[in-house]
């Protein structure tokens, strides 16, 4: 099945209200729309349940209640709008997070969905993405307010998408979107990958905010790829940040904070 041909329906995992734990929006309250399907297989993936579409998805009954209704997949556009409206209690949320999986695999659906959801909620739209699908990004660019782009280091993730990342970041930078780059680091991370990433970003705009995210090790039953990843040593993190700051203006180290406070 070519999932990009799906236009009027979306395969979803879940919709819920939670506190964002990563990157620039850490600590803000968001309506999360988690889409099904991912075309990557990162070694550290904590969302392997999104790789394929389940028969059903779940929607939080009231924002933050953690009680869910179960509904069949796929979900039509008007129904998804109604669900988002239900989450959108006045003054509660700072933005809507499109997450996954890889939300850009649903770009044809998002072209129709995003203008409508923006008009009914007035909330900014934030895209969380693997940063490797520039063509699909271009299609929905006018409807986005900010982008959190993963830059996958081959030594850490097992994925290699340098050219696509470069094109993707160029598009974000040109559009003057609020964009930041997230780079997951582990004990296995190589300096040559980090340097290549830094030079790629520097070449586009050295002021782009970069988050180094020390990997959260997966529990033994949740490792779905051939490699197990281990958290970087403190000395590695200090040394990598110091070296990257020689090339880039803004390099911060922030772990996945939502895991400390048991958010989804
Ligand atoms: S891009 Fe995200 S969802 Fe896909 S495999 Fe990598 S970490 Fe998992």
C-alpha cells in the first residue's frame, strides 16, 4: 500500500493531552496527534508500536484524564477535527504536536487537515519529524509554525540520511519557520558523525538551535532492532557539547524530560 495516496483518512495511534518533554517546547502543554507508520528503524526507537498501523486507535476522553476511548482505524478528517476540538479546552494548550511514527507520511491528509484544525483551534502547529522527507515537508509548509527535526547520526541510530537532512533543513531555514535540530547521542556516537552534522547545520545557518539528547536506554523487552544503545558517559557529553560550540552558536543538552514525570 502506498500510504501517501491516502487523503481523506488518517491512520492514527492516539490523541491525548500531555507535557512536551523534548527540545525547544519542553514543559509546554500540547495536544498530541500521534500518527501511525514510520519508514525508519532507529536503534533507540521508543515508539516501535507506531511502525505499523493498528486496527484501532485511542483518544483521551478528557484532556489529561488518561482514560481512553477506542475507535477503529482509519479515521476520517471530520472525526479527527471533532476529537481535537474535544481536547481543546480554553487556555490549556500551547500548541498541537504532530508526532509519530513519521507524520510526513501523511502529508496528503495533512494538506486538508491542517488549515481546518488551525481555524477551529487557533493553536500553533508543531511538527516532530525524522527530518528526512523534504518533499512532503514542502507540501505542508504553509500550515506549520515550528519544526523539531531529528538529525539521525548513523553511528547512533543506524540510519543515514545526510542529503535529505540537508535539503530539509534548508527548506525550514528559508521559510523562516521556528526550527530546531535534535540529535540523539549514545555511547556509540562517533565524533566524525557529530562533526558532519555540525558542518551541515553551520553551512545552512549556525544560529539554528541544536539539542543534544542523551539517549534514554530502552528496557530489555522493548529493543526491536539489532543494536542495543547505551547512555553516553558524562565526559562524552561534555566534550561533544564543547566541540560543537566551536562550530555552532547554540548547543544545548536536554534529555527526554517527559520520562521523568511519567508523561506519554
Ligand atoms: S524516526 Fe522516530 S518513530 Fe521512526 S524509528 Fe526513528 S525514533 Fe522510531
